[in-house]
């Protein structure tokens, strides 16, 4: 399973899915149903306005504000709206909190349901059949492939997203971040942390990898 998380540059040939998307885009532009400018605007929106930085803000607020965390765990959509993040009606957002003895990870076994309003577009590996099937059957093995090895005493809960219910992981706050601002805390919360295939790392830990 490939875990290449760099999606900004594609020097290699496009994957079959990317090739189909490019062909569809070209066809829509050719028939006048879409313009290249509209495509660029949508891509820019997901890169700069909708993405994991929104979820990171939510996590950081929950880390420093206990009452907010309680509201987030009780009613995800309402809590993210408190931070000015739009969340569509009719789709539930369930936030599951990691604990010292419990680690949560999300998957969608049927397709690729994903909390895009707070995490942006799903990574390619999240949509891949190997991830969708193996995470349910052998979560510890798959997590190890993401360089996340959990002690035996830590239980792993796998949450299966659907068209009606999307999940997001509230990771544990790392030790050594006492006194950090919300902005600093949000800076160490990655998309993978909120999917559950990684844990937040303070800069010294990240540099040691």
C-alpha cells in the first residue's frame, strides 16, 4: 500500500483514476459545461479554504477548552459551526476521542465517505480497496505500515463511515505542549492524525524521524 502523501507534484505518469479525471475534465471543458478557470477555483478552494487546517483548528480548540470538547463529542456539526466552519445538514459528524488505552481510526468500507468539510479531500490511499478492507481485518498491521505501532494494551477501534455518518478522530494532545497557543497546537495536527493513522508530533519528535 503506498502512503505517498505529497500531492502537490506528480512528475510520474498519472494513475488510472487521475487519467480518467483529467479526461472527464477535458470533455466537460470541450463541451462548454465547465471552464478551466472554474476547475482552478474549485481546486484552490479545497487547497486554501476547505482542508485539514479546519479540522486542526477544531482539535486545537478542544485541547484547550474542556467545555468545547464536551460539545464537540456530543454534537460535532454544531461544535464546528461555532468556529465558523460550515457543515451540511443531513450528514452527522461523530468525533471520537483517543485515550491512553484506546486508539481510534476511521475508514469507509463501501466507498470513500469522508468528513470533507473539516478534512478537505480524502487522500488516495483512503479510497483504495486495500485500505478499506484491511483496516477492518488487521488494523494494527495497517497502522504499522503508517509507522504507527501501538502497545498491545491499547485497544484499536475502527469506525466505518457512511453517507449518513462521518467520523473524525480527536487525537491526544502530546506532552510538552503546555502553554502553547491554539495556533501552535493546530500546526502539529495533520490530516492523518484526524483519520487515526498517525499521532501528533511536536517538532523535536518530527525531526527525529
